[in-house]
């Protein structure tokens, strides 16, 4: 369980990191090392060079602008989990961050690392898909922004090019004003330090949280580990929009989500089971998000 | 070892690092691939750092780096250059046990003891941040550590006991 030899590079600026990426043959970017370290310990990856981003302070921040929140790629799960500003503006993100592994992993692991790894069971990919986030990618040629809905191409495969790094993610805040919106990230996990079997990220906005039956104006439903990429189920969203949350609506959502997902079976959860869990967890997540909107 | 070279020269390439370990500066030339866990065991002779799975699952190698717990098998020694590391050996006060260690002892929170130093270090961060945790907070706070003997009940009781001791 020892990695193959490599040369360690510790740039201090984004430019330096990008120059190293361009110059070096067979280089990998290292963020929190909580997944890459495992892969390298098992020698499933044996890069000649590691470009360690932990010295690039410009990549670790949470910034609130007029109508969006921008999060630097090297922001740790711990920081997201404990951010009061995020808890207010986009509570799904601290909720998702706080459910990743245990504290020592969250102290090191980063949002950019999770997006780059692109495990479909990861928490941020589904959460950011539900929230219509975008990923900002940077190379020496410049930056480009890719919607999260287009960033994930297949299992652990993204639109990130070899000479690019993930600089930040941005999430619009205007679709879900906190005073009449709710969000939830609900996962089924058999042990804390493993990836979840299935997770459901949901958000709802209601017309008037103090009304007798607040009507859902907008709903979002995204699932993790229910396909080879994070999966949004728009058919199920539109069932809920324009009505108060009802048993009948939730039953229809459960059925639509179960029908939409295409998970791989795994040792402790076969395909059929994961399909059912996806529907059930979408329902539970929505109930929690709706309650949150009314508070 | 010449086949392990990545720059075409003979022998492994090393980097000189200085790490403050349990309050004492340690300078050593290390290969970049040397894990922090192996650095602490082999360069610093701190065998309280246990190496179980070596890929981030078991938590036996948990130490604190700059006041935060890390799994030292998922970190390279070169990344700790300039940092402060505390291992379980750094907890005692002139030979007397830390209240967390006392609590683990008194509550019989170990059987074989292999995982214990990792649990003790994880407990330290937990109680520093949350001096009076609920049972659920203890369970999530220790989620990165695995014990294959105890069934966890005595460990959770030890954390509650340690919280009482540290409050005194």
C-alpha cells in the first residue's frame, strides 16, 4: 500500500500550477488527497509528478456576490460545512459537505477534488447539479465556465482538459431566496467512511411560506450514485410545481424517479434496490426541503 | 532502488523537510512518496501512530496537523514541511496520562488496543470543538475510525467520561 515514486511540486500561485501542468509529462493535480491518496496507495494511478495545490491560497475562499456564491476549488469540506453564509444562502451545500466521511477527511478533502474525481456517488456533483451550478476551469489560455449539467460526462470522466485546473464553482442564489425556499441532502450510507448507496439532493421554492397550503413554484431533484453521472429528474420536478406538496404528488415523484434512474448494482445493493431507494429518498428529501421552506 | 528514480539519476530523489513533532523540530531528507505515517514511525520512532489499512479507511494513523486531525497515511511527509504534528505520544504530561487516555483506560474502551491511539486523537479534536457532545455527535465525530474488537459502546462511554473529566 505504498505509492510508486513521484516528484512533488508545490506551486504558490494558480499561474505556477498551470505552468507546471503544461511543462510536466504525466502530472496529476493533488488537492486534499483523500481519494487520490487511496488510488495511488493501491497503485491504480502512478503519476510521475504531483502538483500539490495546498500552497495555492488563492483557491480557498467562499465569496458571496449579488446573485451568486462562488467557492474556490481548494475550499475544504470542513469550511463548507461550517459556513454560516452558506447555511443561510444555500443550506444544501453545508448539509452535503457535513455528510462526507468523518472529520479528519473533511479537514483535508476539497470541493474541487470531489468534482475532479467525478465519482457519481459524490455529494457535491449531485448538490451542484440540483442548484444549477457552474464550474470555472482555467488554463494558461484563459478561463471557461461549464454548467455542472455538462461537466460530468461518464463515470469518473469530466470535461476537464489535461492542461486545465478547476478554479471554482459558482451557484446562483436568486432561484431560491432563503425566506421562502428549502433544501435538503439526504443519503443512505451503510458506514460513515464509505460513499453513500444513493443520495437525493432537492430544493423547493414556495409562493408564501405562511399560507395554509404553500404552493411550490420551483422544485429541483438530483440523485447521486443512481446513474454513471449525477442525475437530475426534471419530469418529477414539474409534477410538483404549481401545487402544494401532496401525498399524491410525492407518490408520483417516487415512481418517476425510480423509473428514471439507471444505477449499477453493487455488492450490498443490487440495481433494483437502488432504484427503489432513489425514489424513496427523493421523496424524503423533498418532504424535508418543503418543511425547511415553511420554517 | 535506482529503478524507483523519476529523474533518471541513481537512487531515490529526496527533499529536506523540517517538521515540529510533539514540540520538537525534526529535520530529515525524505522521498516525496513517504507517507506522513511512515515518517512518524520510522524517522521519529513514534510507534503510537498505527498503520492499519494504509489507504484511509481505518483511522488508526490519525494524528493532528496544525491542530486538525488528519489520516497520516493519506498525507505525504513533504506536505507537513513547516507544520506542527501531534501524535498520541505528545498527549502525556510528564508521564501522567491525558484525561482522554485515562478515560479510555478506566472505561475499558479497548481490547487489542491497535486502534486506540487513533480514537484518542479523534476524541481530542472532537472534545476541543464540542466539550459536551451528545451520543450522536460522538458517533459522527469518531466516524473516521474503526475498531474491530469493542463494538464501540465502551469507546463512546469513554468519550463521555473524558468530557466529564476535562470539564473538571
